[in-house]
């Protein structure tokens, strides 16, 4: 069997070049992250909405910090592998979440849903946390690299380029989502070129990790032939036993048909890809309007114009209530057909990768 090429993120050697996507609210916590890390990938905890799950003595924002510390520590208890935290730039307590992750010794901070132009400022001497921004274009990648190098003498340890087939919030305009000019296959060479132009100045290697619509091991092999050093996958990991979501949430994935996958307008101010639900039907019909903002979780959400409270709706979906919420998902969610263990999924992806590589190598010989 052909082995996948090792992924190196700032000196962290990842045997299987698969980063598990950070999915909130509560979809990827310590359970899923530890399971992926134990299989040689990068397990990722989503920091989004943890204050809805950890109801401590403090307010929502304080409970987010308590929850993040707890999830990182639980993951550490269950794996010696590599653990990351996904923190959206748009979160109102972004600063505190990044600082907490670094204090807890997290291996990687992954940051998107906005440009993390000042992320290196949180590092301190001796800190071993690696920094990985998420971008949707070569231009954004170049901007971040140049800003970090100029202001902090630091370059990303890797860059994730997320294409328009991803689930959740998308860094594209609505008319770009189905435009082939913005396909992941077009974006990868652009981002690789952009980061290499900056990296060559310092001699640092910056691997590019591809995300969005990658479903099989063959997909991984194809994407890596375009210059990606690894992949990020979210949807495939939801339908695993170890995923932290409810059984009802996972069933929403298993029951989804191709026509159920839709693009929505999120209160965050970005388009997003989700599975149809009674709640989204009511939103589209104008029957939903929040009366107040319960937690002020996202800086870019305006309660006066928002059609609903996103943190409340995603928490409801986590618990399986799709009359009051909905599930984000990637474009290939309709292909999911059963719940399996993370180990079984990782082994399957490796076999599919190997078969594809063997076939293509025979053809080119």
C-alpha cells in the first residue's frame, strides 16, 4: 500500500496529512479531536459557542473560556497526538479564546471567518503553538503572509485554502460559489504560488492544506497532485461514532438528499452551506426574527437586521431540534450513508488514496 506523504506544520510531523475540520457549535469537541489525533491526523476542537454548552457561574463569554480549557484538557487526557483549536475571527471574544488556547499549550490555532491579520501578537517567547490561517484566495494568503512578516517577523506555519464546496460559512460572494473560476482546484496553485513568493524570502516552508468538498481518498490524491501538502475534511467526520454531535444531528446528514443542500445567508454576514430544515423554511418565509441578542457572540451580527440568532439555532441543531435550528454541511453530505468509527474512516481514506495512486502511476509508466 502506498503511504500518504507526511505533513509538516512548523516542525509538527503529521503521519496522515488530514486535518479534521473545526465544526461548531459542539460538533467537534474533545471526543472527535482525540480520536482523529490517535489515528495520526490533526484533531480540531471548535471554539464556537462553547458557552452554550458549559453553563457555569459566569456569563456566556466567561463560560466559553471555561469550556475551551475543559475541552483541550480532556483531549490531552485521551491522546498524545496533535490537537488544534479552530477560532473564528468574527467571535466577540476572539482575543481571549486565542490567549486561552496558547496558555493551555494547544499545538495549533486555526483561524478563519475573517482575516486573522494580528494572530502572531498572542505568541510569547518559548511558546510552541503553531498558527494556521484559513483563506479563500491567493490574494488573502499573500496579504496575511506580508502583514505577519512585516509586523511580527513571523510567517504562517501552514495555510488552509477553503474552497466554495465547504460546509458552514464561506469566504465567497454568492455568485462566486458555483463559478468554476473559484473552484478549489483553481485556488490551490494560486495560494501555493502566493505563499511561496513570501516564504522564499526567509527560507521557511509553508504547506498549503486544501479544504472544501474533499470526500474520498482519491480526492485527497488528486488535490495533493495540484500542490497541496494535506487536506482538511469536516463532513466525513460528522458521521463517525466519536463525533460529539447528537444521534439526531448525524441522522440529518445520513438522510440528506442532494437537493436538500442549500446556500443560506448567515447573520454573520457571510453565505453558508447547510441542510434544509423546517427552521430554514420559516426563515426564508420571513417568519423568524430574534427579539433580543442573548449572548453577543459574534461581532458582525446585527440583531436589528438578523433573521435569527445563529448561536441559538446551531445549539438547537446540535441537540437534534431542527424546528429551531439547522446543520451546516459540505456539498457532499448527501453521499454519507452510515456511521463508522474514526479509525475505519481513516483506514478507508488511506486505501482509496493508495488505489488511486497505484492506478495513476500505472497509467503514466
